[in-house]
């Protein structure tokens, strides 16, 4: 009996060291050597200060920026989550209508314009960093006006969206999408360039 208990404890200790110490260290080492940026959160630094992560949605409310999809947790990843409202929920319908009116209004769109669903419904995590190309295109006129840019710049921003569109994973998982933080950084860089030229 004692031998069985001793063997069991020895096995438990061995597995604890193997799976609780050695395996995590090996995986961490591999991640840091080959995928350092992603392993550390795909952080965006500006002036040596963390300004965001390309993996997490952020609240861009200023009219000069692309806006992220709605979040019921105010983009707080601790904890992330959804509203869990069902399709028959009156509150969900109310949120849908309010978000549609808001999106149409701030982007100077026609009320008959079809709005991409991700701009009307919050994501399951509440921190989805992506929107569709269509959602990005619909926001360009607002940003051109807010930044006081020439209307001809619209084509350049459209090209910016096209060039930074991410394909579905393995070509078939998910849909084409654009990262909102990345677009806004590139937009700021282009805006500075346009100012210098003008």
C-alpha cells in the first residue's frame, strides 16, 4: 500500500514538474524566440509608451478616426464578454436601432444605406479589433471632413484600407477584415504627410 502511495506521489510530482514547469518554459522560450511581438501582446508604442494592442479593440470616438465596433464592456478586456441578449430581446432591438441611427448620423449617410452588422452588434468578446472593409469605407467621408482634407484624399484612404485588408485565416476561416488601430495609425501618418505637402 505504501509503495502504491509513494509511486502515485512520485508520478504526481514528475507530471507537475513536466507540465507545470518544463512545458510552459519551453513554450515561452519558443514564443519569445520566434514570435516575440505576438507573444508580448502585439503592443503599439508611441514615445516609449504603450498606446494599444493590435489584438484588442479600443474606443475611438473622435470623428477623425475609424471607429471600432460596439462593445458592451467598454473595451475592457478584464473581463471580456458579451451582453448575452437573445434575438427576441427588446433591449437588443433598441440597441440595434440606436446604433444604426448613430452610425448613419455621424457618417453623413443616407438612412437607406445598409450598415455592416458588426457596427450594429457588439462582438462576443467585446474587444474585437477588426471591422469589415465596407464598415471602413462608410467612415471615410466623415474623417476627410473632420480632418479638413481635400475630397481627392478619399481615394488614397480607400487604397489604405485595401492595402491593409487581412484575408481569412487559411483562406477560408472567417472573412476579410481590417484592424482599426492599424488603420488609425496609418491615417495619422498620412495626415502628417499631407500637412507637410500642403
